[in-house]
């Protein structure tokens, strides 16, 4: 009986510690003069926009909600630098 009770407590505690992603549905976007960026997310847009390339953009093609992200690989300086479209919560 004690083993069953311990197993139930362990499974209940795992379910209670679930995390949620901020702005996981990409509904909120920060409008910076040259580009838009999903709120609370980091993209290479601040750096690539200086060279005229935006690799992450807002898209209306969403699975749920109104918006999603469109990530494209961009060539900079006539193909000398390749910048992937990526999005992350890391700094």
C-alpha cells in the first residue's frame, strides 16, 4: 500500500511542475521600426536588419491563434554569410 501511495505522490508532483512558454502562440509582437519580433523571444533580426535582411517574420498561416513565425535562411554579403532563421528563449 505504501508503494502505491508513493508512486501516486511522485506522479502527482511531476504533473504540478509543468512549465508554460511565454507568448507560445505568437499573438504578441514588438514593433521595432525596421522589423517585428515576437514578444519575449530572441531572433537574429536586430543584427541582420542592419544589412537589410529579416530572417524571422510574422505569418498569418497559424495552426492555432492568429499568427505564427516564418523563419527563412538569408544570404548576406553576396552569399558570404548564411544566417539561419531561428527563434529562441535563450539569451
